[in-house]
C-alpha cells in the first residue's frame, strides 16, 4: 500500500526544510527546501519559497526557488520564479515562469 503524502494544509505555514519524503502536497505555505524527495505537488492555493530537489514536481500554485527534478509539470495556474533543471518539462498554456531552464539532466540524489 502506498504511503499517504505529507500534507501542508491550506492555512498552515511551515518554516523549515522537508527531507526524504516520498510524497509531499503543499496546500498552505512552506518557507524552506524540499530535499531528496519523491513527488511534490504544489496545489493552486499552495506556495513554496525555497529550493526543491525531487523526482517529480507538479506546480499549480506558487514557487520561488530553484528546482532539480526528473520531471517538472507547470500547470496553467502556476507562477514560478527560479532556475529549473529537468529531464522532462511540461508547461501548460497560461502558466507564468521567470528564470533559467536546463533540460536533459536526469535527477538522481547524487547529482542534486
């Protein structure tokens, strides 16, 4: 059975890093890094200010920081400021992004 995601609920504010979590869903606000993670979902009402190193990141909300991931999906409602480094990047029409993009580097914990 799959482990449920670590949830930062709507209205919740966390100051600090999250490390080695298989799955994280941010519906509130995180001021900190997400390191060596599995899947990160930033919900439409969610916000992360910090760097992210995960296997996959799906952003519906707001992210200010650098991202290293195997797969990054930027959804139409997303706003991102920072450098993205991914093997695969998807950006939906309507998304907002400002920063640098590097495509082709495959994520592994050793090269984050």
